């Protein structure tokens, strides 16, 4: 068996094992969410603040360089001037858009804003982060792709970006539907706000946060965004091997590192009272299911390489 296909099969097996693990944790959380959070909750925990800050960042440290690689391929494409210009504009917009969203996520209410309260939506912080952190990452991806001769690179990058977007969309739809109050909010005694099981739709209204004087993000417990974004590193870190020579051949260890990192983030979110066990388990279940499908499709591109 081709070595690349063997490594993909190992990652598929890990994803399948992870799906079973998180399905079990979701079942456990369904019956024990409240008692688990009662036991683990630790207010003003430094570890939780750090993990909240860096937890979702791997997804942007992966997607922005990959978007930069797409920009390089667009600039060097053999299409006509009009199509080439259009593809270049789309790729550049993708780099800028991901950079902006990454900087905004870093300064959001559950990241930097939890430490520095005036950070949320503060363009004086967002713009420097974009310019000093994310745009250089996009440029690095562009430079690395220029040295890559893989004719299937664009297809493979688009595949991983679609997989991440699909998982993120599923997460956002569920958050908007369920509006589950976070544990740290449920225990504060607000009228009408208490513990809600993940499968019970909370009677949320747009007026509720203002009426209670709390942020609307406190009704976004299920599923966990930090967990979802951190778990993207399971496929994201190995995807960087497509453009980073030092990562080639290390896809399996990178996937395992991504999985382990995500588990640490998940634990910190329960510890912080930001999410219940079922919240983080659902995110892991969604992302690993999407990852397994992505890896099965990725394996077909390896077959395409072999058939040439």
C-alpha cells in the first residue's frame, strides 16, 4: 500500500475512534452535565484564561497560510487575464477575510476581551493583529506554495477549507437554534435562566440579554466554538504539510497533536464554566465526522497521483 494512503487510513481510524469517544461523552454529559460542571468549575482560573485566548487560534494559523497558497496559485494560473484576475481577487479576499475574522475572534468576549474588557470589536487592536500576524502568515503561505510542484494542491486546499467551513456552519446553526445558557450564567440566579439540557431549546428572545444585563454570548453554550475551532487542527495541522516541507511525512503525529490539543481546550472550557461536557463532546463529534469524510475524499486524490 502507498505510504500516503496508509497514513490517511491511520488518521481515519483515529477519527473513527474519536467519534466513538465523543459519542460516549455526549451520552454521559446528557445525564451528568450539571454534576460534572458543579465539580470542575473554577472561577478566575489562569489556565482557563490562557486556553480561552489561544484555543481557537489553530484554525486561523492553518487557513490563512493555505489561503495564501491559493493566492499564489491564482497569480500563477494559466487562465486568461479576466479569469486570472477574478481568481486572484477571490483568493486575496479570502486571505483578508480570514485574517480579519481571526483577529476579531482573538479579541472577542471569550478571548482577549475576558482579560482586557475593551478589546471586543476594537479596531485599534484588530487592525494591528491583522497586519502584524495574519497577513504575514498569508504571505508565508504564498511563498511556500511558490516552491510546491503539486498539481493537485489547489484541490486539496479547497477540500480542507470546505471541510472546516462545513463544520463551522453546523456549529453556528446549532448555537442559533438551541441558545443554551452557559453554566457560569445558569448558576447566577437570573430569573428564568437556569440549567438546560443540550437537547432542550431554551426560550431565548432578542430582548433577553438586555433585560438581564448580560451579553448575548452567554446564551451560546451548545455546541462549543472553542472546541470546534481547536479540533480543526486534527486535519489542519497535517494539511500544512502540503506547503511546509518540514511537516511532510509527519501527518499522523501532527493529527494526534491536534487531537490532544483540542482535548486540553475542551477540558479548560468545562473548567471555566463556559461549556458543559455535552457541548464540547458535540463539537468533537461534529468536527471528527466531517474530518473522516474529508480524509476519505482526500484518499481519492492520492489514488489520482498513483494513476498518473
